[in-house]
C-alpha cells in the first residue's frame, strides 16, 4: 500500500537498474564496480586551486539568474572557437549539471500529453525527466545488427501530431554510438517538416573517438529548433561539481530561468568560477581524459575479442563498452545478477536502457587497466564465457 501522502503520479515509477547499484555493490567485499559512469580520472588541480582562489576573493554569493556572466561569455567563445557556432548571452543558462539541464528543458517545453522521442538504447533517466512534467516517452529502437544507426524511414513512423522533441545523445550512453552526419541532418530536416525540437544531449563530446566531431548545434548557422544540453561531469571528470548549461532560443531560456528560480534559484557560484578555468584549459585537460579512456575501452574491446559468448563493436565514444551477451542465452537482467554472484563484478543490464539494449551489458571503464584486467580475469573463469 502506497502512502496516501505521495502523489499518485509517482506510485508506478519503476526503480531504474542504476538506482539499485548502491546496494548491489555491497553484496560482496571484493566487488569490482563497473556499473556507474563516475570517472576516476583526477579532476584538474589547477581548476580546483582557481576555484579556491575565487571563493576567497568573494565569489560565494548568488550569481545572475542565467548564470555567471563571465562563464557565459567564456562558453560563447568556446563554441565559436571549437564549432564555429555563435550565440548571445541571453541564449544560455548555467545549470547544476546535465540532469538539471534536461529537467529544465522538459519543464519548459512540455504540455500534458506532448511526446518526446528517445533513440534507444537511451539514458535511463530520460523517462522520468519526460514524465514528471506530464510528457510521454516514445521510444525508437535502433538495431544492434545495424550498429545502432538510425533508419530514418523507420524513425519517421514514430512522429505524430503530439511530437514535441527528439533527444539525440551522441556519443551515446550506453552504446558509445556516434550518429552519422546523414542521421543528424535527416532528423533536423524532419524537425523542420513536422515542427518539433531537437535536443542535443552533448555529455560526452570530449570522448568522441571518431572524425565526426561536429556539434549538432553547428549544423545550421542560427538553429531555432536545437536545444543543447551540456555537463562538465564527463568532459572534465568533475561529476560532483554539478555544472552544465543549456543553449537554446532566448524565449526558451527565459522560460527555463523562471522555472529554475523556483527550483534552484541560482547555481553554485564557486563551481561556475571553476568552469571558466576549465574552459580556458580544456585542450590540455581533455587530451589527458581522451587518451586514458580511449586506452581503457580499446583494452576491453581487444580482450572481449578473445572470449566466448560475448562480443562488442569497436568503441566510437564515451568510456563505456556495450557488450553483446545474446550467445549466452541469458537475458540482461539475469546475467547482471549472475556476473555479480559468480565473478563479483558489477555491470549494468542493457535492458535498463530500453528494449534495444536487451541482450547487452554496459561496462563502465571507470577504473584503471589493472582493475579492468582483474575484472575480466574473473569473467573468463565463468562457465558461460569459457
């Protein structure tokens, strides 16, 4: 029986697999945790020192409601330098990370019953982020046989008169897929044809291992339909910083600002000052991140090639390996438990990322090579992978 004091719309929310990992990791004393995308790469000390210096200088008070003016200007400069994309100071709002950015976006754009298309496999928390503001999640399932590419003709069948937006997460969590320019342009053309928004969930931009690094916001000179979500968590290895932003049309940003004034008021001022230092030092900081995580995912990729009943494609981005375990004949949820109980290794079930993820497990390379080696030494001893 649910408490009568809980709003009925929360009664049927299912707990995501990711939400269960805090307890599962405690099941055995020697568990190797490859479940959560919390990067272990050290945050840049120079940025931390700068934040301390700025705090001592007085940056501990409220900032402007749209965010620290210097940070917004530095972000505009970054996008112009890196992508040739220009926007104004009233077209960006600083947020407490990517999750907060996505919540503000959904709260700003959705009326009850509006639909948002997610390309599966998709990030676990899109569903509640869409449903909390009374929207409806519509899932378009890509196929592993097609390397998770978007079939534009099939995608188009999911568009209705209530479609308000589509989310493109590239590189994708969990698959690591980097969507092709043809896929992106095709969706942008449909957005124009059917009058919906394109939400670019650009969380792993610095961990793109392909030559296709063009930001979705830069496909058009002044894109009024594109909303860009960004977080410093993965690109700077600062998940606890809780810093991000949204770039969008100024009317949308003004709406998000009004929503945020009732939710978070303003964002941590010290984090925002660190953000300025991070952007200025991004090329050096992100090269270290890129090299380390690319080395790790390639280690797992090569290791998996030598194993039985488990396969994966060459990683295109992120620090995840999305491994196909269909040959075991065991579904994702059951093998998730089996790997934990027999090998004491915690991963995530692919089915937690939508129907397209069934038959897969997501492995987060957020530990060093030596620990990854130990984890896969254990997996190789399991009967199903011998």
